[in-house]
């Protein structure tokens, strides 16, 4: 028999992993659709095919990063938990900057990102999620 104990992933952490997977896959799909926008006549006539393509590629890469982080969170990686937190908070900061710069008063992006932050970050850092990512003490013989 082995002395190693198997940690069971709490249900709330599994919920977070599924949520981050869904968001990552959605970002990948939206990035692919954005790349297809380069073929619209309006995009071609405005001369913005390169920025549209780069934006789509960035969205795809961001989605892949989210999927990779979700995989790490599922395995109990503390670095992935921190990375997921940083990515979500950076997204919130970008939405706040967009609100301030855009001046259109559209709070929907900020509210959506804030809800995503609460749904993902809080379960990872408190309660069963915190215990799941806690370092285990080495066993002495």
C-alpha cells in the first residue's frame, strides 16, 4: 500500500473548471468567427483585415490559455489557480478601462466580468476550494 493520499476535488471546484472550460471554448469559437469577418466587404474596403485577423488570433490564444488554466485547476495546480485569478482580474480591469475610455456608459461588460470573477475566484480561494489547493504536510516515517 502507498502512503500517498488521494485528494478528491470538491464539487465547487469542478463547477469552476467546467465554467472556465466553457468560457475558453467560447472564446476560441468567437475568435474563429472574428477571423472570418476579414472576408466581409466592409472589412476589406475599410482596410482593416489585418487588425481583425490579429484580434481573432488573440481571442483564440486567450481561449487556449483559459482551457490550459482550467486543466491545471482540475489537477489542483496552485499556479493555475493564481493564473486563472490574474486572467479574470485583468479582464475586469480591461472592462473598467473600456468603460472609462469609451464613455458610452455601457456597464454590461463590467457587470458580466464581475459576475464571472465572483463565480470563479471566490470558490477557488475560500472554503473547500482553498483546502483543495492547500499544501499537504509531508508524512514522516
